[in-house]
């Protein structure tokens, strides 16, 4: 599973700075982080709508779109997927409530 995300992360990195008329990824990077963040927000809304409608096929498709756009945003923010995975591993075994309470205010 993680290998698929790592492969996608590498593809995104390879297309960064490419021909924006031939690559959706390159066109997102050309428009900058604010546009990428906006697109991620749109995808998040779409998966919420699909879930609320009880449509598992749409949820699957929208989840893929959300993950894709999250990886684009991570690349634009210079945050490697490995760093996110390490943070998740750090949190493993910790109650979500305890982890949230430990965050700086």
C-alpha cells in the first residue's frame, strides 16, 4: 500500500516543473501552493458528500483524488511522505484524545 503512495510521490516529483500543457501535476505547481491547497479542500468536500450519500464507489474514487492532491500539496510544501508516515508511526499506540491534548496550544 505504501509502495503505491511512494511511487505516486516519485511521479509527482518528476512532473514538477514539467510542461503544464501536458501535465496536470505541472499545471498545479505552476499555479502555486494556494491553488493546490484550494484543490485539496475541494476534494475533501467531495469525499464528505460522497460519504454522506452512502455511495461507496464514489467514496473510493474521491478518496483516491484526495490522496493524490494531498501528495501534491506535500510536495509543494517540501514535506516528504516519509515524514508523514514517521509522524503516524510516532503516534501509533497513543490515544487520539491523549495525542490531541499533548499538542501545543
